[in-house]
């Protein structure tokens, strides 16, 4: 795969490609793999080869140019994964509005701005099954790095499980948490024992509440 991927333009490192391969291979059967942003297909072929070696799940590459980009389509054919990848020529937000399948792996490769990566994640997270993985690229950039810090590290539903080069991988919790929160805003799930600091969530809620209350 390294040799095949090296012939495709892109910034994905071999280590990152191998990470995506393993993530795709490990997705349980019957769960879709979704790529947001395909460009020339460097990450796409790693994911496609991974699912072919695993459960042969459906793999969707969502990009406005996905069905017309000759370099993208040619690279899929060269690697022999054109039958595995389903290109969808649309934007991530339009695709999210019409989506119907449950997702086991979400690869977010099209975002460097904080607002964009946050909105894309919020739009797609409802389709993620318990135990699903989300891989976010460009985490060496301020936008995605801030997204991980603010929305994932303090989340009760997701946890960072791995990082390789510029990619951070997070997992959706399998447990439906029942939180017992003490006086210091530390919560413990009575089912799985996970601990979470609710201080930031409390501050954000109080800030929102203060902004929402009508002035007297």
C-alpha cells in the first residue's frame, strides 16, 4: 500500500495512511465508512483497502468534485478500489441532511477552520453508532486543535483514543452514561465508572443561561 499510495498527490503520511487502513479494517460489519473530503484520493485508497481486508463495508467519499475529478477517479482505478468506493458529489452538510445509514468510521479530512470542523462534526455525530471512530486531520492547525480541545476532551460522549502525526482519533462511548456529580463538578458514571470534569460544561451552561435570560 505504501508504494501504491506514494503515487497519489497528497499530504497524508505513511503512518497516517496505515492508521486509516487499520481503522477501516476494524469497523464491524454493516456499518458505513464516510470520508468528508476526498481530493485526489490518497486517504480514500487507504480506507478502501482497509475495509476490503476487513468486513467489506460500504465506503462513501463525499466531495463536490467526487464524480468528476479525473485524478480522483483514475487513482481509485489504479489501486483497484473503484468498486469499493461510492463517490458522492455533494457538500458534507447537504449529504448529512439526507443521510440514512449508521456510521462506524467518520474521516474528516476537509477542514482547517474551527467553525467548519465543529459544524461538520455536529451534523454527522447523530449517525455514529456506539463505539464508532472519528478521525480528524489537520490537528496541527489551530482550528482542528481547538475543536478537539473544546468539544472532545471535555465531552461525555467521546474520548480521544489515539493520535498519529496530524490525525487525532476519538471513539464514541459505548455506555449510555448515568452520571453522579459531586460538589466539585466531577461526575462518575454508575455503569462504567468513567470520570468526567463537568466544570467547563457548567460554566458554558451558566454563560448561556445568563445570555438567554431577559433583562429586567
